[in-house]
C-alpha cells in the first residue's frame, strides 16, 4: 500500500483527528503548531491524518502546545455521567 493513502494504525488516525480538531478549535494553523513543537508542517499534517508515527515525546509537546494534558487524547467514548450531561463549562 502507498504510505500516503494508507493509515498504518486506526488509533493513530483517531488521535490525529483529535489533534486536528483541537488545533482548529484553538484557532491554530498547521504552521503555528509545527513551530510550537519544533517539527515540520508536513510532519504535523501526516500525524493529523494518521500517516506518521506519533512518539510519546511528540504527543506531549503537541498536548502542551494545545493546552491540554496527554490524557485528553485517551478519554474514550464513554458517555458522560447523568449529572454532567448537558452542562457547559
């Protein structure tokens, strides 16, 4: 398979999508995030698409640049507790 069309790991694509969504929610460009983590724009783009391996040090740098903890990317799909549903913080 071609590296540009294949996703190596479905989990990488999920985390990459979370990074992209959070980056956009923070109003950051690929260029800005790449500069903040001292990586290339191409690398960040490939991470967001699940095409490049994401090391723990790079994930930590991305999390810090986006203002979240690393655990933010591993929350899972569990529904919110009944008392917290519909709350906006």
